[in-house]
């Protein structure tokens, strides 16, 4: 019997993927434990959603002192027994202490094919605009490990998303967003079953 995944979450907004993962855990569909959700924004809806779901929640602002925030974040995750961190719309670059403590064990979801449509500044609507401008027949949702560069770490898995005639960046974005939470849950289920592995 594989031990449950001990998950931590980072979110800057509503944390929709994090909440979908917590719901799957509560429903018995995912062998995992939600140990902690951290946001860099005091007003993030994810903090209230986590507390409502019975998940410990913490705000660690990053702007005034990024180094201190990095140390506090790493310490908080370790203190709560977190073994795998899930980024759910976290809009800050992670620091060396967190990256070092969780090397190969931080997962991010990207709303377009990597590496072609990733990198600094490539998030949200910008990704879908670039994909449409390239006249591709399909886009992708990619889950990858996080390292010190934006959208650069090893790919864990991806899901193709067809681009239909008449699609716009907005319709593509809506379709990708609708699939992201479920795809994250499915990927964690496969990791828990040993069907996918983390780098290293």
C-alpha cells in the first residue's frame, strides 16, 4: 500500500486546482493529505476556501523581504510535513531555500505547450494569444517540476487540447481553464499509484 501524498499548496488567487485536489481527497478519490495552503496575498480567496475545507492556511507576503519569505515558506511547509508542493496560480518566483528543500517535488501547471510557449511573462491570456498567433492545430496543458527558471523544469505529463476552427484566444483559454483542475487531480492520482514519477 503506497502511503498517501502529503501535499502543500501555493496560490495567489482562488486556488481552483488546489480546491479541486482537496475535494478529490475528501471524496476518497485521491490518496493524499492536504497539509497546508500558503498564499502571498492576504486577500486571496484560496485562504478562505482552504479554511472552509479544513486545510491549514497561511499568508506569507513576499514583496518586502523575498529572502525572509522564502525561508518562512520552506519552514512552514516542512513543519506541516509537506512532501510535495502544488502550485495553483502562484504568481511569484520561488526562492532558493524552498527550491532546495523541495527539489523535484514542486509541481506547476502551464496552460500551453512547453518549452515553446513558456518563460518569464508567459502566463494566462498571453499564452493563448501566442498559441493562436502560431496557427497551431492543438495546444496543451503541461504539468512540470519547478526549478529556478520560469516554466523550465522537467515535464511530468501533458494533455493535448484541440484548437477548433473559429477559436479565439478567449475561447481557448476558457477550455484550457476548465480542464486544468481535473487534469491536476488525475496526475496526482497517477503519481500516488506509481504510474508517473517525479524527477530524480
